[in-house]
C-alpha cells in the first residue's frame, strides 16, 4: 500500500518523513492531497522542505537547540508584513 492510497483514508491525516531523500519528499507533496499533513524530520532539508510546502518539521536537534531551529521555521511561514501562515 502506498502513502498516496493511505492519504485517502479518513483516519490517516499525515506522515512524518524520516528518510533522507528529498526526491521522495517531493513525491509525497505531489501525490497526496493538500490537506494531508507532511512533516520533515531531516534537519538538512528543513528549510527547503518548508519552502516546498511541508507542514512542519520535527528535527532531533530541536531538543538541544530549540531557539536556533525555531528561527528556521518561523520565517518560512511569515510574510514580510509579519502575517504568519500557521
């Protein structure tokens, strides 16, 4: 069964991508409905993933450097006029 198939199930609302393959992440974005939440785990791809449409990221480094990683997440969701898309 594929993630795209599971995305159609009412009880499955999203996925946390813990792989290290940005091409797979892009496929998740393309093949699932917009309301299906996609979270990125890879810190290396965090900003790129947020810019491409990830709903958030769950980096392990946030346990050690939460403020630093918040500086990546917050600006990616805010426009120059400071309105944020949460």
